[in-house]
C-alpha cells in the first residue's frame, strides 16, 4: 500500500477542533449550550469552559454556585489567591475520591497557574483540573535530533502501555506541563532529566527556544467531550551521536531514532499522539520543509498553529 500523501491541514483539523465564533456565530452559540462557563466571583470573564457531562459528576460545596439558565459555574466567597486555590483543591481531590466517570481519576499534587485575560495569576490548580475546567494550560515540547554527516535523525519516544492517556503512541522527544512559578526552560530541564536521562547541565547548555504553538481542542485528554486551551513552548536540542536516550521513568517504553520521512509517515498514519502534530508541523515550517510553495493550505495551517485564547460568554 502506498504511503498517505502528507497533508498538514488534515493533521491540524484533527486537533484544532473547537469551532471559531467568527465563522458562524449562530452555530457557535448552539455549540456552547453543552458547556458551562467557569467564573470567579468579582471577575467578568470566564476562566474556562466545562462540558455539562463533567459538571453533572461533581459534588459541589457551598463555595460554588450554578446558574443553569445562563450556564455559569461560579466560585463564590473566595476573595484571595490562597482561598481560591484551596477551594479548587478541595473540589478536585473530592472528585477523585468519588470517582465519577467524567471526573479526574488521579490527583497529581502538581500546582499549575490559572491566569486571567489581563494576566493576573488568580489561583493555582492541580493538574487534574485541566480536563474538567478547560483552563488555558502551558506546556513545553522538545524535539531532539542527532546529526551524523549530512543525515539528521530524531529521537522519538513511544509512550508506555500503562500511561493513562493515549498509551503506546509516539510523541515529541520530551514534553511536560509547566508548573506554577516554573520557567518553561526549567520545566524542560526537569522533564528531560527525568524522562530521557540527560543531565540538566547538558540541557541548559544546548537547548534552543523556538517560540510557541497555540490551539483549542473539543475533547479532554482521554477523548471525552470537553475543552482544552493549549499553549506549548517549543524547543529543539542537538543530542550528541554518542548519547543514547534511555527512559528514566515508566512513562516511556523506548526511544527510537527516526528519519524525517519516517516521522512524516507516522504522523499521517496516526501513530503519534494527535496534538503532537502541531509541534512537528511548527518544526517543519521553521526548517523550510513545509512551505507556501509545497503546501496549498500553508496560511491556514500557520494561523491555526497560533490560535488566540480569548475566553468570552455568548448569549443564547
């Protein structure tokens, strides 16, 4: 069977699945009837979108108020950063204990920042809150490569069979969620040491920052109806040809060296975690592999790799 023709836009459409209000306001309003806006008392704009099926599985304390008519889920009587963080922590830890099918199944005890549209750090959430609340999340991805003469190959991990989300799929070389108070480059140094057994000193001396990608998904990390606002910081790092990447924990089954053609073919065959295509597409564009001359949908691809996360309420 002949390999599938590479299509960057096809890959993007599998990931950036949240509708665009500007393209069809009426359809967008209909779409949002399945979602609740996560609000904080005293703030006028939402901080995330929660699918109604997730809300139904939560046992809310008096610190929460639900307005079903306007589809608002509001945190109330929490007036400080510390109070808001504690209310969120209590809700998520209780949801994990109760174990509703649509609730998070694990409490990570890993604090992530929740920001307002004006840039205020309003609370910290456990990582388990990303899926249910649809916060804007901040992650890092590194593509590691090896040069040998005129040939460049890429270290590609296969996710462990025991990983709770998309097991046994291919991935970016190393990825991680940026913790509250952590710089993206420090997140990379930490995760690369843990997952690929590369010393932090090597990473800090050799890693290169390459911008961001930003997109919005209409599913949770487990593929259920939900919302993911994702901003990913991108990095590249040349890895010495005498260095062998070895899994440092149980998240990775193995690392394999692949050619760029191997990577492109695996992307089209669905062998990668779907949203990792955004990371690889950004790499291909940066290095002139995907261009306006060979990709008819080049402009749309570039636009959808840089989606603006403008959270707002629509009436109706």
